[in-house]
């Protein structure tokens, strides 16, 4: 069976500090991977998606970046956090190729920037 | 561009009452439509998808291409249905299927 893990679950960081959130998928190969930010009243905002190693597409310009150094590893990063980066971040995967079917979500990472 | 619209942020009903959570989308082709649910302290999970045409936990949703809607319905709400519900849209874009969510509707079922 397939599983998805995200960590850390909770993170409190000062403004200007770096960020690294990690997501790994097990039990499948060549998945499509996604990063979303969930904000109250705004739903899930698609941040990045990836169809393969080193292939990253960004949906919105922002202070964040993503990388996919391995097939089942997806990392969300920032060099200098802003207050507005606070939120709940969700990683998700989907079957590869054209990626039809449902998304499977991780448990999320809550980031608070002070 | 707003692709998925859920007009209600909060919907409160009494137990046993019918429920309809509205969802409208904007896409001219043939998308895949989904409903996701997030119960308190649980991860976001699929409730149902339009191509399955099945009923999950008493919920159904019919894709109306003419009205570009995919409303979620249940004839008799239960307290355990209280949760956050998201409508989602997936469509092909070049070599990839994008996946967009609405802003969500919080369903509160009162005893």
C-alpha cells in the first residue's frame, strides 16, 4: 500500500530564517507530487507540482521554492521566511503519467512565523 | 482565475435535515470533479468523485455540465457529517493534470 509522510508536523520560525518542509511517498514510483497551502476561508492554494525528479512547476510567485531531489521526495523551502508564509502546508501525491484519479494527502505541516 | 467556487463558507443544519453544499466550476472541457472532506484532526480525504457515480456515507453529487455545477447532497444529515468540505477540479494541462480546490464549506450539523 502507498503512504505519504510529512515533517515536521509543527514548526515555529522567526522572520528571516530558512525553511525546509519534507514530504516522502512510499509504495509507488514516479508519482505526481503537489504542495498546497491551506488557509482559513481561502481553501487550498496550489503552490507547486512536479511530474518527475528535478521537474518543478510553480503556480504562484512567492517567497517559497520546491525541489524534488529523488523520485518520491518533495521539499518545500525558503531562504528567508516572511510573516505571510505562516500557514498549514499540505503535500499530496497522485498516480504518475497524466496523473488521473484522486489526490492523496499527507497530514500537513503547520508553520508559524513570528 | 477562479476555477472552483463554493459560495457558502458555513452551512448549519439540524440533524435529520437535508443538506446541499454548492459547487460551481469554470472549465470548458471535460474535467474530473471531486469532493474532499476534512474531519476534525484528520487529514484531507476523498469523499467521492463524479466518474464513480456512487454514494458515500449517504452523500451523492451529480455533475451538471450545463450549469457547470457539482453540488453535494445528503437527504438526512448526521452529527458525524460535521466537517470541512472541499470541491475540487482536475483537468489536463500539457503533460500534467492540474488539481484545484474551492475555498471550502464548513458543515455544522446540530443535534
